């Protein structure tokens, strides 16, 4: 039996905050003021891919932390 190490969970918090900011930013860009902007359209299209990339980074980080124990 191994002891629980909270450092692994705390190291994931910055990734969580980045995803939260991306979600809030995406909803902010959906406002009518920005709907004619092509840059906003490209950002909204890229948002799910960026979030998927963050998930891959989180998985790699978790696997690395598990292997250290």
C-alpha cells in the first residue's frame, strides 16, 4: 500500500486553470460583437484541439509521476 501524494494533483492545477480560461474566453468570443471577426472564428475552431493537447500533456505528466513512485 502506498501513501497518497498530493503533489501530483497540485501539479495539474495550472493545466486546469488554462482550460478554464480557454472555456471562458471561448464563451466571451461568442458574443455578437466578435461574430464577424475571422480571428475569433479561427480561435473557436482551434479551441477543442488545444484542449485535447492539454489533456495529452496531463496524461503524460500523470504517467511520469506514477512511474517515479
